[in-house]
């Protein structure tokens, strides 16, 4: 079972589909349900804290 969320209000950079992007936190990627394009996400381990 994977935890996915629909990213509303965003367009796919490849095909331009609106509201077709899904965020998969388990696999750390965003995927378009229309064209299948995927993009890896980078998480901030410091959560914005300065040194």
C-alpha cells in the first residue's frame, strides 16, 4: 500500500494536464496520471534550520 496525494491546481510540465499530478511520499516522487512522467523529490532533512 502506498500513500499518494493528488496535487490540485498544478500542471504537468510535460503534457500540461491540470490536476493530474500525484505525490507518492513512500517512493519520494511525483507522477503524472496522464502521460506517466515522473520526478524525484528531495526532502529537507534540516527542515529549514540555519547553522
